[in-house]
C-alpha cells in the first residue's frame, strides 16, 4: 500500500515538472513525462514495509545481506530479492494417520502442531519449504511413537504421547530454525467391534463395583443390627419401645392394621419364667393404672 502512495505522489510531482518542460518544448515534455513515470516506479519499488511480526530476508544478487524489519527499509530494485517470514505461532494440522499399536489394534489418529520460526535466515536458506517439512516430520514421529504403545496406553496417556512426539520433532526442527511450541492429539478412531467390546467391558466393570458396594453395605448393616440387638437386650424396655416406635411409624391409615396376638408383657413373663426354671415364681402382674379423675 505504501508503494502505491509513493508512486502516485512522485508521479504527480514529476508530472508537474514535465508539464512545465512541455510548455517550452513538446518533445522534451513527452520525454520528461516518461522519465517521471519510470522514476516514480523505481523509487516506489525501493520502499518496503515489514509489519511487527514479519522479518524480511534480503538477498543481493543471490547473497544474503541480512534481515530487515519491522518498519520501513529500502532495497535496490531488480538487484535485491526479499523473502518475508511470519514469526508468529503457526498452527499446522496433522492429517489422520493409520497406525497399528503394539498389541495389533489398527487406529486412526490426527493432531495439531504448533510452531514458530525463530531464525528466518536458516529457515529460508536451509529448508525449501519449512512448513511442509516440519508437517511431514511430525506425521512420521506420530506413527513411530504410537506404534510402540498399547491401546490402553494410547487412550490414557495422550499428554505424554504428545510430549514424546514434540521431543522428536523439536530435535530435528531446531536445525531448521524452528521452535516447536506444542503437539496435541485430537481424535483417536478405533474399529466399531472394538468399541462395542470396550463398552461391554466397562459395563461389566461398573456392575462388578455395584455388587461389591452392595455387599459391603449389607455387611455393615448386619454388623450394626447385631450391635443394636445386643444393646436392646441389655435394656429391659428397649425392645418394647422399639416395637411401639415401629407401630407408630406405620401411620394411622385404615390400610395399616396391626394385630398383637399376645401382649408383650405376657411374652416377657414367659421368658423370665423360662429363665428361672419350672420352680420359679411368676412375678406379680403390673398394677392397674388409676382411673382418670373427671
């Protein structure tokens, strides 16, 4: 954009000068105008602008003379060649790779590669296409790492696998002037039959845990009931209070009718007589309660 502005400004300036010359001599005016156009074009081609995240490698007659930017810099038209490099983090997709794991399970894996060019001179002069090269190397490293793992490791250790692939790629990319910032695995696709078997296995494992939990709960309930029975056996009125509490919990609805065939007092008298033997005297019956006074 700056080149276009410079070109038109110079063209207008030189055009005015050519018009003044043409007033004196028409032929010289035409030549001056053509020279103005050519001069404005050459000067506009000399001006280059690099943005904040860009670096420009300048080659003069094929030889590297240095990096330019960010900002305005000047080059010699036709003689200098400029290669612009983006130094921001670049995201490169790793396409799906067909891989066979260590336990002979075919899977398809894709991922994403994050990198940035830290040395533009090396990235341009040492590698023909650094983005394509690092993408291909990342695919190869992914297949090598995943091929040495089992399916369980692949599903449970994604972060470690990404770190291992990143280490391999970074070792090679360092010589290319590239800094690898991260590699992440995205999707892992398995055969449908294997997915169904894994689903059944997970369901069986959950059912196993549920059965164990229920058995432990029944055991704990039995221990608590035994402790409660011992505690109530030590207190004479505890069982009777517990029975009354249970009857009260049934609620006063017509559908809940409780019939006591033998009163609890009679049962207790029989138990005491059985413990004392045939010759034991029966305890005196409880005294009747006084009638309420009106």
